[in-house]
């Protein structure tokens, strides 16, 4: 695909964007970000001939969601990334004139093939593009859109995003949607050739009345980015619950996919950070691991984002396995340990009620912290990160155990994360299970404004923007009630991105 129609004008419009983005102290250095401009959903994830490919929703012209392209990056190890040529550019006219929205990559007998939502006006319809074997050059199918209209006779709230897989001699596809008055849904199609699709019907439809907007487990009026996969023998239907103006959060059903239906067992929250881990997509790599990425939205004001010249962070890749409680157990890929530097190990110690230990040997805005804690019934541990020396700005990860049993709460306090009144400071929290002796394995990855927390396999992702970012490097641990710190290890994380990158590689 050539860029000549758009690239020169585009580069002029976007002049300085990559440099501005690079100068921003809130920009992560080991999470993947677009070179500049706007990034949202991960797309087309694949481990192809030994290389990981990450495509993503990209606007190289501005830090705003407009006329979305497909950016592309490759990695040998899920840690280090190389920018590749932009894979899809919206057409001058035609079905993707207003954007190449989310989709997937499949292997069609050796031909890499993208299935994505082409946007034209207010409509999104399925389109196909085929690629060169190195996945660098893409040709849109002249027959696009390959499905001319959403199914007739059903009142749909929206229709976009794709999950495509091979089953026997056929291709199957899910398109994210919602049935008005009922709930979000995944519409099932079948095809011999990825071009001609037969509508089968809704695979499974949620119940939008089981909870309401504002509830973190409300399944919304539409399901974006549906993703059906199997983990350790259990079928998972992941989706981003959406409702115009009210709801953006990732959920998943565990259950059984059989024939043309999905029979649910339970609905789960995928990430307690809600919209800060949105539109996730997963793939199975050559080692058989289920790897997932999600999009970390911004949490600062639009003006600050526009000034910064960039928007949107890709999560660290996570491995999904099945947890003992029947839900997904999430952990960052072990390859990330390659970035660890300057290890500090703190000897086991006990914290008593009201005490707080500040770790002078552990400081920074690019950190990987790991702790094993034992928390007494009714007690809680508070890990403080990004704290200024005067304590005016700080972000607190709290693990609290209920007075009886092995249950409790994982909570992120951001009310003092930033003195900037335009920054989102809403707390985020969700249930946490402890081992019988109150044990919890905690991992906290700090990367400037990006924060990913994993506690006993549960994830909470968010963004923080201290106004004194260079001073907000303190780390401390405090307790209410008795907490034993069995292990505390910390590393500074090396940068993966340390120079400005071309917007049109
Ligand atoms: N973002 C894409 C859509 C998807 C949404 C458009 C989720 O395809 O539904 O950029 O963030």
C-alpha cells in the first residue's frame, strides 16, 4: 500500500507531534505507545513465523480519535518493539473512508488476512485485506464490505469488531453488537472463503436489565471487541461492555461453546480498572499461551492530551490461565523480566498497626515491584507509589482482608495522585481472594502515567499524572492491623522507547 496520497500532508499536519510526545514526562517508556498521535484498541494480534505482530487503532495526525488507521509493530519477545509501516489507511472513498476500525488477523492457507470494520458515515461493516508474507503490505479486497448490511429484522444498537476462527472446513466469525431492549450480543456468521458470509444468529445475548449503568459488572447495551477463546479447557467469551456515554469496561463470560451457542457459567470482571483496560484482544502464541493486550485510555483532560501530542497506551502483554476459582488468572508475560535492573531485595519484616516503611533504596517512575504479604483478618496493607517527598501527591494500592474468611478488596486510591483538578481521581476496586493464611502475591508495574497491578491473578490497571512527575518517585508500605512482608523485591525497569519515533515508519 502506498502512502503518497496522505503521507506528506499528514506529516505537515502532525509536525512536532512525535517530539512533543517524547518530551512528555507522563509518557511510558516500556509500555508500547504509538510514535505520536492517537492509539486505541489492539488489533490483528498474531505470532507469525516466530514474530509477534501488534496492530493497533492509530491516528498519526493528532491525539484524537479520528479517521483511524492500523498502526503496526513487531517484536521477537513481547518486550522490544519495532515500528512497521502503517498497515491500513482509510480509503479516499468506499467502505472504510472514515476509518479502519477494529479487527483480527487470520491465516488463510498461508495468506495473512485481516477482517476489520470499515467505517463510512455512521456505519461500520466487515472488510477484508490480504497481506504479503512479512505482513508489511496490505491490499484491500475490491469486494469490500464483505457483509453488505447488518442482519435484517433485528433492532441492533451497533454492529462492529470481529473475532474470526477456523472450525473444520469452515470459517466462523463473531461481530459485536447489541439487541435493543435486551442486551449486548455476539452475532455468529459462517463462510467458506472469508468473503461470503452466512448469518447464523446471535451466539449469546446478555441481559442489560440484570444491573444498571454505573455498576462495574453491567454488561451494557452493546458488546465491543468480542473475543472467543479457550483457556485450560474452559471457553471464554470476552467483550467490552459499552453503552453510549455511560459504560466502557471489559468483562468475560466463562462457559461452554458448542454448535451455534455459548452456554454461560459465570460473568466476571476482566480488569478492575474498567475503562483503563479496554477493548482487549488475545491470541495464542507458538508456546500455546493465551496472550492478551488491552488499551489504557487517558485520564487527564482533553486539552492536556492534545498538548502532549499523544494519547493511549497498550497494556503489557498478559498470560491468561484458569484460576482456582474458575475465573481467569492474569500475569504479565515472564519475558518482561529482561528489563529489570538494579535489584533491591528487602528482608522479611512485620508491619504493625499504623506503621509505614518508606523504601529509600527503591525509587522511581519505571519500576517493577513484587511482594508476598500475609495479612491478618481485618488488616490491610497499603503500597504507596509515585509519592512526592512532601506526600502531597501519592498513589496507594490497598489490599484489605475481611474480618473473617479469605475474602477482601483490592483498591486503588487516586484521590491524591495528582493536584491537577482535571485529572480523573476516581478510586477503582474489586474483590480479592486471599490464601487460607491471608497470603497475597502482589505485582505492581509503574511506568510513568501507566500503572498495572496484579494481586493473586486479579488485575487493576489505571493512569496517574502527578503534577511534579520528577519528584513523585517515592515508594512506601504501610499497614492497618498486622501484615507480614514475606518478600519484597524491586527493580528499575529499562526503557524500550527512548528516542522520538517517526509517525509514518
Ligand atoms: N474502538 C474501535 C471500534 C471498537 C472501539 C474504533 C472500542 O472498532 O468498537 O476505533 O474501543
